[in-house]
C-alpha cells in the first residue's frame, strides 16, 4: 500500500532557455505514479553536461523535441538516488521503503515519478550521494567501452578526460573488463586517476596522448577533445575511437561536421570512429549495481550543492574542471 504523499514539493524549474540565472526553485504539485511508475523521495542527484545543454537549449536541434521557443518540460536533472514512496499497480520489483538509484527526468526535486525500469535497488554499502551520481556518467562509460568500443580483456585502451565524471568511471570499468588502461588527465588529477587503477597516466596539459607513438586498440574520449586525425594515428589497425562528448562546443555545424568526418574516416580504412548517445536500460543499471556492491567501481565526488544552489552547481560543472562528480543534495 502506498503511503500518502504531500500535496506539494520544492522543485527546480526554468521557464525560458538561458544561463543558470533563469533557474528558479518553485513549489509545485507532487507527482503520483502511473501504473508503470514509482515515486521516489529524492535524496541525492548530480550534474551532467546534458543538464546545461537542456538549460540553454543548445545545440538548437535539441529544441525540436524540447520546445522551439521555450522548454516544454521545465525541470532539470537526470540522476537519482532516494527512497521509494509510492508504486504503480504494475510495479513488482520495488516497493515503498526500498532504497534505489537510477535515471529519470526532472530529478532535481523533492519527489520524482520515474518509470520503474529506471531504478534498481541501491547496494547497502553505498551512500545516496555515491549512488546518485552513477546513472548518466557510468552508463555512458559502460556503453561506450563495452558496446560501441567492443572492449575485450587484454586490449590497450586510452581514456582521455579520465579525471571527469564519465572519465573516472571509464577508467574503472575498463579495468574491470580486463583492459590495460592509459589515462590522460590534467595535472591536478594525476594521483586521483592512478588511485582508480590506471596503468599509465599522462598529463594532457603537457603532452598530447596521441603524439608519443603509443598505439591503442580503443580510444575513449570522454570529453570530445581529441582530434580525429590524432586518434587515427594512435589506433592499431582494427581499432576503434569512441567519442562520448562534444568538447566545449554546442555548435550544431561542428557536431554534424565531426560526425560526418568520423563516417568518412571509418570508410577510408580499417579503423572505426563512433559517436553515440547513451540510453538507460535496467540491465545496465543492474550491472552497475553489481559493480558498486563489489567495490569494482566507486564514485569520485568533487563538490556538493543544495537544491537551492543548483545554479552554482551548473556553473561549476560547466567550467570543465570538476574532479569526478558534482553532487546535488536534496533529501
């Protein structure tokens, strides 16, 4: 039986596209679950690049689904960890009182309604803060390495941007898949990345990891900074370059141009170039749950912000210097 939910709640909202200055903390109606949903009392979430892309409505192609002149959905946030407060009639794998984590929409709120396949049980040995930062970043790393990169045990992989949110998970997941990992990161993150298991660490502020003659079976560019020709030079025949980000650019022409260049380079030789968008699956959330429970992966936390400080959290994350994840505390 579902407990009674409060009539209203606090939630982050933005009524127009723009900078973090347009964000408001509003009192809105608390959601009720449909048949295939759960309502989670949110304890913790985190900031991802997708949040500021949605906020500013760029690249503009995004607005075809999000709203041309103003956002249709005025909420932000995708990661979630919290306690199930209510479940729909068709939900069987969780019940009220369960501690869960996963991915949803508009999660920067005191309560959120999420499709039930978007959450899994939180391991008891992992905090809400740690679990609430896993969803987008860790699934991006997992799907990029395993599915798009086809990473196999014994292969040599370069993880570029290894000190960021996606990168810290990518180093750990690549090691869990049996790879030998070279990690490129900034000077301040060298010791951190070593502690995550990287076999070789490169300071990319001093040396381009694609110009020292090293060869890799897989290059995973977590930030989208590397040049495609540099990646091609550093790949072994049959190797794959997986680009998980767009760098600092939200320019549609540059993004489309980059994808076209990847297609051309793939056709020209025996090396693959892949750009992708990660997608939520319950099976992958279960994989991450097992890794968290076993201690195979851990969340690196940089800073913490409250729900009322979300604007500052986005500004900090957008600077591109965060070590691991930026947390939004809600509960």
